[in-house]
C-alpha cells in the first residue's frame, strides 16, 4: 500500500509528460511565439537600462526571466509540423527549424543561447555595467543567428 502511494506522484508526472508530448502543433506554436515575445520584451528592457538609467536589480530581474525561459527548454517548441499553422499569428518558423535533419544545428544554437543567458545573470549580479553590456552582446548574437537560419524574415 505504502509503495502504491509513493508511486502516485510519479505516475502523475508520466501522464503529464505524455500530455505535453501530445500537445497540438498550434499550442506549441503559441508557446513558442509567447516565449520569444517574453524573451524579446525583457531583452528590450535590459538594453534600455544599459543605454539609459542603469539599475542593477532591474537588469538582473529581466535577465532572470530570459534565463528561466531558456532553461525550461526551447527544443520541444520546434516539433515537426510546427512550421506551418497559426499560434497567436501565422508561424514564422522556417521549415528548417522543425526538420529533424537540422535538429543538431538548432540544438547547438539553443544550447549556446542558454549558456549565455545563464552567464548574463551571473554577470548582471555583479553590478558591473560594462561587463553586463558585453555579455548582453554575446547573448543577442544568438538571436540574430537563429533568426537568420530558422525564422522567416
Ligand atoms: C533557437 C532559435 C531562436 C533564438 C535563439 C531566438 N529566436 Fe526569436 N524567434 C525564433 C523563431 C523560430 C521565431 C518565430 C516563431 C513563430 O512565429 O512561430 C522567433 C520569434 C521571435 C519574436 C516574435 C515573437 C512573436 O510575437 O511571435 C521575437 C520578438 C523574438 N523572436 C526575439 C528574440 C530575441 C530578442 C532573441 C535573443 C535574445 C531571440 N528571439 C532568440 C527563433 C529564435
């Protein structure tokens, strides 16, 4: 009996993971668009704070949001079939973004993005504005590289 009860949370997890794996393409497109919208908004905030009234805590708060979205994992939002369809608007993902043959290349960009998002939080926490600016530049290079290869212009 004890064993069965202990197993319950685990089963719930499995069921939840399966439900996510079966998410409809239009839901994945929505989450992808929403994730990048959130990332974009907070990048804009970091840039404005670096160019204007620098505030360490606000930069750190925005960087932490970007880090969280990146660490939660972007790969599942590029499931096959999610290049065409409507999320909040027509998908702008190129067919290459959801092509299993290009998955390694996409993963490489996602991994680099995540690494630099984590690094940005570390650097932002020091309060060193210029070092934060440099690391923000390292992070935003991945935006352009991924958009060039995987997003319709
Ligand atoms: C791994 C690839 C990848 C990375 C890294 C990436 N993007 Fe994107 N981004 C995309 C794709 C693909 C779309 C199109 C999504 C769609 O329409 O389904 C997109 C869409 C967007 C959008 C529009 C969201 C909407 O409203 O639909 C914004 C804003 C954006 N990205 C900003 C950024 C910024 C800023 C960065 C870097 C800090 C970044 N992206 C990094 C691939 C990426």
